């Protein structure tokens, strides 16, 4: 139906410029029409849903409808876009205008160099070629391998249609144009080395074959820390918790200072975590500690921001393969009565007051055990707040202030995390039975960050006008 609307709008545009919509074949293919020279002057994007439905453009994306303006267009037999023989309706052709839709099968980065970014019109006795950029769907960034990296650290940015990224702009306007590596085949990632001089926080912007993309504004953002084991945030300590004595030095010497092991060395020395067991808690200080009141974060993330636009981030280093057993459980309050995937506190429910936990199981991928490792590097994990029980999308709107108020109302307002090792029931038919786990798994830099997806318009001036 959408294409039909484009055609309807195109017909109206043609009428406006006095096109003849019904042409006899003998007229279209006669000698004069087939031998007259072809000239392309301008190309317009036809988009009935835009406030500028007939806009002059220098590029187009797959699936978009174009109006080619020029002279001698009547009689055109073939339209090639990036070398692809593209269908067009001869009834929508006059001497000065031709309507054509860029086929979704048109090659983009895989087009041969001699025909890429070119539109070619062909008659029996004349043809012309016009330089015009063809792009795939708009690029997007879905995740960043490390959002608080050290200088010299390699960063991989993941997403869609990121082909041929040639420029990366970091917060503060720091640009990277050298040493960018690309996923040439599928455009699902690019990588670069963290430069010196990045002191601000915000989004990563990229520019490539399909245009510009931006990450959420969480890069280099440690303003809303929870605990980093180096002085930001305070660790609580009682009989069921680990203490600052259990901190260890960053094993990669990446500049992260002190970090925590999900299974501390003394527990590893005892054989690790048995099936059905769990570690002690890593827990922040209680309600009487000012760093535990997240109202301080509203200076950076407005209180009315929806949970869907906020995330918990932390860094993890998993040097060995982790698969089949063991789960990282995280709770915004110290109120857990059971543990693991699908437990009451990790799912949306109205049966308890504050179901505010989640689990991170990196080896569980679409119901399958896919062993996970970060290799010899730290990696950032991003968990939207909507993954925490009560704040699920299923529960409707949840502003950040609600999350804060729930924490402040808790009798045990400790942020906690631990490794638990129950059986994991993914479905009635898929159950992973727990086994002993004795891996070194390091975590650091727990923080709250903005996580709103940023869409870059092809025509930002239109957004401004709205």
C-alpha cells in the first residue's frame, strides 16, 4: 500500500508539470524519441509522508521513489541503478520527468566500481549516466564493546549497515579517521583505537557508505556510578557479603584499578560454586550512605526519563569459556528470596512489592548453550532497566523517579550482585542442569547511563522545522 501511495503522489506530481500519462507504444518507441539526447538535471525524492514530498536530493536509499528531471527522457527503454536493471512504468515518463523506484535488490557496496553510485538511462540511439549516491537502509549502532575505555584500547561498535565507516567522532569532537577496521561483507561492526584527549561524555557518531549513525549517549559516561571499587560508591559489609579485602587488581592492567571477582579466589580454592549453590553477596552500603541515594543521578538523567531509555552498564572480563551453568544475578534492592533465571524478583509480577532484579546469562543464546568469553579484553555489558522485573515494558510506563523512590523506600536499599548456580529452565522442553563452576570472572564499574536510541534524519532541517 505504501508503494501505491508513492505512485499516486507521483502521478499528481506529473500532472502538475503537464505530463502525458497515457502514451501509445508506437509514439514511445518511434525514431525521434529513441534518438533524442538524454539530459538529467536534478533528482527528487518522492515521499508523501514527508513535509517536503518532492525534495531535491543527492542520494537515495533502497525502496525509495525518485523523480528524475531533465530533457529527452521520453522514450527511455532501460534504467540501470548501480548496474541493476530497474523496472519503471513508461506511463509515468514525459520528456522532462521519469518516475522510478529503487529496487530493494539493487546492489550497494557490492556493486561493481564502474557502475556504483550511478544512474544510467538507455534508449536505442542515446544514453546518459548520472552520478548519484545509492545507500542501503539507514545505519544504526546497537552496542559498543567498551564504553569507558583506556587510551589505546581497541573498541568495536556493532550495528547494522555500517559498511565502509571512514570517520568516527567521539564526545568533545575528537575525530578518528585513521586505522578504522570494517566488516566489509555485512556491515555489522567497525572498530577503532581509543585516542587520547577524550574528556567528555556522550554519543559515538559514525559516517560511512550508508550515512551517519549514533550510539546512545553513554560513551565515557561515569557520572551516575553505583560502585567502581576505586572510591566511587561504598561497599557494604556484613556476614553474607564480601568486603574490600576481596578486591583484586585489574589482571589486564588496563587502568581500571581494583575490580571484583564474581567467585573470589578463596571460593575458587575451595572448588568453586556447586550446583544449586551461590556465592556471598557483593553489596553497596545501606540507605544511610549518601552515595546510595540515586536522587543525585537526576542531575544527569532527568527524573521523568522512562526506564526504557536508561540502562545499567558494567564491565566484564571473562578469559575462559563460560557455558552451560552459572548466572550473574543483579538486584536494585537486597530483597531476594530465590535466585536465577525466571525467579520471582526477575520477572514482572504484582505478587510482591519490589521485583527489581535481573539475571545476565551470556552463554544462553536463543535457548542454546553458546560458551562465552571476552578473550583478553574488558567488555561493557548494557542491560536496559526494563529487564529488571517490575520495570518491564509489560508493566507500562516507569519513570526514573519511580526506580529511585522504590530504592529509597526499601528496608534494605543495597544494590547487590552475585553468582548463583541453579538449574536454568528456559522452557518446558529446554532445561540446563547446573554443574560446578570454578571460573575467574571479573567485573567493574557498575553505573547507570542514558540509553535512548538516537536516529539521525537524512534531512535534519526538516526535523528542526517541526
